C-alpha cells in the first residue's frame, strides 16, 4: 500500500525538481526522501523521477501521479481540518494570501483586529500575484486569499468584501489639474490585475497605457508621476491608507470609474468556512473605518 508520506515526497520533488529542497520542504534528510521515492517506484513498478548529477526530471507517468497525489494530500489535510474544526475551529495555522495592491494597505490595520477576535490563530501572510494566489488556494498551499475581481476563480468560494474605485494622480501642475487622457497613463506591469482593471475603469473610453514604462509597485508609479512623467490611477484603498502621503501629487477622485471588486476566496470543501466568513466580515469593517477616516 502506498503511503501519504511517499506521496508527499513525490509531490515535493515534482514542485521543486531538486532533492535537497524537496527534503527540506518535507522536513526529512535527502537520503530518507530518496529511499521513500525508491520504495514508491518499486511498489508501483514504474519510474517516476529521472535523476542525474545535474538535474531532476519527472517522467510523464511521474508527473501524472504527482498531480493526483496533490489531490490526495489536500483531501488528507481537509480530513484533519474537519476534525480540528469540530473541536477548535479558531485555533492553529492559517495561511492567507493577498495581492500587492490590497494586502499592504488593508492587512496591517486588520491584523490587530484578527488577533483580538482569534487569539489562538497563527496567521501566515503571503503576497503574490492573483494567478499564483488562486493556484495556491486550489492546491492547498494557502487557506484563503484576498484578491480583486474580475478574475476567473474556478470553483472557489467567493465572499464579496467591498468595491474599490480610483483616484487620478497627476503632477502638481500650477496651471490646474490634468484630465484623464491628456497625459501619458502610467500603470503597473502586466501580471498585476490592477493593470487590467485600471484600463477598464472607463469601459466607454479607450484608455491607453504608456507602453514605454511599466512599474512593479505603486510606490514606483507615484515617484514617476511626481517627476512629471505622466499620470496614473491609484486605488481608493491605497489612497485612504496614505500611499501618496508626502508625494508631490495632485489627487482627484474619479466617482464615475468602474471599481474593482475586492473578495475573499477559499476552497468550498474547507471545514473552516465559518471562520473565513468571520475574517471577511472583519476585513469589511476595517475597510469601512479606513475609508470613513480618510479625510
């Protein structure tokens, strides 16, 4: 009979393509991991991993079995969660992911509230792009994630939190404010969902991004706009959290913009759904207080 331990070894090797890192991930020695994989291969009668001194490759059947193994490990973890949730749903580790244009502005204010409401919960935070967060929640690497729609989330449960509009950030021109469309529109690089959301903020207008520039963070965008190189759209959440404080900018609200929809997602099979809903409600309250105190 194959074991979950062997499956965990195989999945770790498939993810890392490196025996040393896979062993570290499984908290075992490299010889122990290698022996476990050999036992699995002998049990199944097929080669799962191609090994050489320079590289590690999954065989086609090894990759397929590793993919099924991930599902088995998620199922096993959820069985443990069901038991733990029945006894202590608000205790233990919780892995929360967030996109870079939401997490830094909402979570620092929410963490004290989460700790007060869930004192026995250990929260681990990850900041990643939306696609990676969706994969992380679906695969069980993360428990829940804070993202912005529209974005395809597959079969994950979705809890709507709030809508996040935009401010137009332009240089402090003495001649008056710059209208959207009158200057180069500078945005984040492709891969950030905010880049797509900003371009679709006004569906009736064809907004074009300055293709000669793409930033990796809102801080870089703000610095470029402050130097008079163009204009950008900043999320209301980031503005309320003070992202532009101290910068030489002119900020103008854009009430007619189509907002992005901020949501919390988790696996529908999770035994902690009630806890996640309570965390979502808490995040909504923190956002409301932040926006209300903006002025």
